[in-house]
């Protein structure tokens, strides 16, 4: 039986596996649910001395093979091109995109390095599943080494329209490299259409159905919306809501309604606009003063990138301003927490919250939206307020959909959610849970791997 080889920029250590709040780690765990295999990538360490050594650790269901990066590779590949060029580009934020040819060369260098150290671990029948924007060109590097394995690529972020993609000097190199995969998967149909439209504009580029033809090659392009295990999340929430932490949260609220937001600290999440819309809520609907608390959990990330340090300072200032303006001796409007919590703890917090506020400016999917819904009490569920620019909005039809660039609209969305009658809340919850159960994480894995298995073999 062929093995599944998953490649991502970062491999979570074994001891961190269950602590991750969703995302790539949970997806990879699910990818190995039915078959053994290997997870390959960076171990998160920076080492400048001696030759690179790949460390292989055997696990119960799959193995981990990890390697360090040098300081230069980390700066050029990870901090530079991946997170200062590609990340803002993919999230439609050209105003913060930075570019350096040295960083672009570092991106090529590390993808080549990954291929060089992965190749000796591969067998001829292995299926290779590459994840995310750090490794757009890994398939090309493996093909250059003579590999003929089936290879698929899945992008967890959005994919911008052609005119925006062209802002990156390597736009054609990246797209051409995607044709070295057999299947390229995206979160939404819109993302897939953006790549196909780029191909249509190429000299000689054509699209037939979900198959794109260019550069003398063909690739299947499809949407595979990533998801969660909703019943597992529901079970975790039912248990977590009885935990000491959850009881402490309920006690601290003193009967006040809770609005919750949970995401990594990032400019793509639109937290400044979210805070401002909450301030508008307090100003325009004074009945919420003293009766609604907003808790934002935003663990810091990418501290090596200047704009992330600036965002943290800005948000602390906005939260302080709102609390200074509206707080009373027995009530603080915003609880702003720069720390992470385990998924099991978050499940309990989600169940307590009357409103889940998920309003990114642009997001590939956003699993927090799905986790919030799955965590609700079926008899008394909360309401999801969701950005129309999150991939999840295409599936979560029971959410209150808002435009995150319209602060007044978000304010109205929050007020609607806070005042929604029980019958409407239950109906919306049931609709979204039905979708989550039909399109769960297992189906995401199965659909992608079936597409990869059925893709025509190429010489």
C-alpha cells in the first residue's frame, strides 16, 4: 500500500499535536487517519553550525521527519518572502507587501533544500501532498530531481485575482510551478477561479472544466473547503463547559452576555475594525453598556516581522481607549488577551459566548467560525457573526454575514446577534451543523486524495 507523504513549512512536535487550535496540524492528523505515512518539514529551530541533519521520529500512525533552517534561510525564506511578500499578497494587502530579490532567491533556495532532504525518504509509490504558500514551487524542485510520484498541492490561504497576483515579480514562475502538481486545491471556488482566469490570460493557456492547460502541461484545479470534526468539537464543548476555567469565566461575567473572538494576531483579521465596531455598539446602543463583554483572544505571531509588532501596540491602544471611555468599577468592556488556549478550553469558552465574532478582512476558510458553531448548546445556541470575505461564509448560511470594512454594518450585525430570539438562533444553528456534518474534515481529506488518485499519470 502506498504511503502518504505530507509536506508543510512547519511540522508540529509530537507533544504539541493536541494543543493546536485547529488549522494545519488538525488537517495533517486527519490526512493520516486511514493510512500511514510521513510528515516532513521545518522543526522550528534555527541552526547555523554543521551540515543539516534530518531527524525522523516514529509515531503511532505516522512518522515525522524534520530539519532546521539557518538564520539566513529563516530570514530570507520565512520572514522575508513567505510572510512579507506572499502572505500580504495572498490576503489582498498590497499596501503592506514588501519585496526583495534576495528574499525571492531565499525562497527558491529553501524549496530546493526541502526537496533535496525529502527525496531520499521517498519510495516510488508514495503520494505527496504539499501544503501552503511557503512551498508553491516544491513540486518543481522534486520533478527536477527526477521524481514521478503523484503530487498534490493545497493552499490554505486565499488566492488573489490575476491583476493583483501580477504585483509579485515571480507571479508567472509561481503559477508555472503549480503545473508540476497533478492536483491543485483551494479553499473556495472563487480562489480556484482566480487561478483559472490567470491561466486563460496566458499565451496558449486554456481551461476545460476543472483542468488547466499551459506551459505544455495540465493540472486539475478544484475547491476542497477544509473543515473540522463537528461532533468531536461538540463533545469537547459539552465537557469543557463544566471545567473550572469555564465556571470561572461564567462567574466573572456576572450574568453579562459574552461576545468572543479568537484568532492569531494578524492584520488580515481586521481586529482594529472589530474593536471599533464594538465601540460603536456601546455608543449607539447604550443598553449594551454593562451588560455585554467582548473577549478577544489573540496570541502574538511572527514577532520578527515589524508590522506584527505595530499591530499589537495599536490594538492595545484601541482596547485601552474603549475601556477608559466606557468601563465601570464592576465592568470592563473589552478583555484583550495576548495568549493562546488549548482547543478543549476554547470549546468551553465558545459554548458560553452568546456571539462568536469572526470578521477577517480576508481569510482562506477560518475554522474558528466552524468550531464556534459546533461548540454551541443545541437547546440554547449562540450566533455567529461572520465576514463575507472568510471562505467559511460560502457554507455557513446561518451566520449573520457582515462586511468587515463597514464598521456600522458590523455594529448592526452584533446588535442583531445579541437580540436574536431563541427560535431563530436554533434554526440557524441547526442549518449550519447540518452543513458541517455533511462537509467535515474526513470528507475534505477523502475528496482531495480521491482527486489525486484519479489524476492522469504523467511521465
